[in-house]
């Protein structure tokens, strides 16, 4: 072996120092490529593991809720009222209350959030005011729900003397939904290609006509995604509606009537140990409701893409 290496060195010496430098550079290049390939494979492995953990956690949660809640799902459980100390029966009034307060909150938050996003993306000059508005929206999105619930109780119920009702809960929920819808709408508007605006202006359209008839329809699929995310958070909120809507088992007709959402009903059944089987059934129905909303949003997105 030593004779072989000595022969190679002698040959390189015969070829001159340039050949030795070239060989050393090639070896260094190979070593660097091997390190980069190893780093790339390691990063891919870490990403795959992280993605697998995320998917596995989601599947485990869904399976756990389905296994424990599926035996409770029946027309009687869905369309009847809970009764008795152990809350036997169904969850129909809680389903109506959840849909009622979420829809009312959407009606309050969506126009304000969309118009604010249009102002930030299309009309406002980039400066301190825009920075302050974005910072306020991001800060509002990070406020804990329990704090928002106490604020809703103090501001809407105590200060404005509104009853603990659908309206009070919807106003408090709209504050949670507002930054989600606004930021999603702003990013959707900014993602619209500039040549679409230029084409509209070239045809003689005003800025508002361009925004309302061209930009917003083009950005609608992403805006709908933000709406669905906001609705999902509103449906699953407990503290906000607990402090502002109450927990009475009513079938609300007007916005000033109280009720009990599915999240609050689930919380009371599980924490107090009243009826764990009904709690799992309520959790499964809550997941199915959010899943159906997501499917409906995807259907609307596909329709808008076809029209566009």
C-alpha cells in the first residue's frame, strides 16, 4: 500500500504542482458536495418527521373522538333537547345557538374587516398609520379568548347594559374574527396580479370599480379561506360565549335572547362529569360541523375559480 501511495505521489510530482492543486481542489469539492447532500437529506428527514407527527396527532384526535362519540350520534341525539340533571337527550338547541351566534358574528365582522383590508391594500399610503393599524390587528388576534370574554362582559353587558344574549356574544366574537378576516383579505388583495388592475384602468374604470368588480372577485377564494378560519375559531370558542351569551338551554329567536353554544355545552358536560358520553357526541358533532363548513368553502372556491 505504501508503495502504491508513493508511486502516486511521484507521478503527481512529475506532473508538477498544478496537478496536485487541481487534485486537492477536486477532493475538497467532493467533500463539500457530500456535506451539502448530507445536510439536505437531514433537513428533509426532519421535515418529513415533523409533517408525520402533525398528521399522526390529527388522526389520533379524530379517531379518539369518533370512537367515543359515534355511539351517541342518532336522530334523537341531534334533534331533541337535553333534560334532567345528567343532561340526557339531545343537543338541538345548542346547535341552533352555535349557528345563530356564529352567523351573527360573521355579519358584524366581515364588512368591517374586508373594508379595512381594502383600505390598507389599495388606498392607504404606507406609513405610520398603516403600521399602527396592522400592529393593532396582530395584537388583537393574539388576545386570549378568556380576556376577550371578560372584556365583552364588562363592555357590552355592563357598560352598554345589553343582556347576556346572542348579540353580546356576537359582538365579542366579532372582535376575535376581525383580525383573521382582515389580514387574510389584505394578503389576498395584494396577491392579485398588477396587470389585472392595469387592464381595468385601461378600460376607463375608476379605482373603486376596479377594486369592487375586478380585484375582490379575483381574490375571493383566499378571502373565503380567511372567513372559514374565522368561523372555525368562533364555533370552537368557549370563554367568550360563556361570559357574554350565558349557558341557558334556550331556542333563541331574537338576538337579545340567551342560549348555550355547543362548545359551552361540551365544557359543562366534560368538566363537571355530568355525561361524558354526551360530551363525546357533542365533540364529534362539533367536528362534523366544522368539516362541513370547510367542504362548503372549498366548493365555493372551486366555483369562483371556474368563473374567474
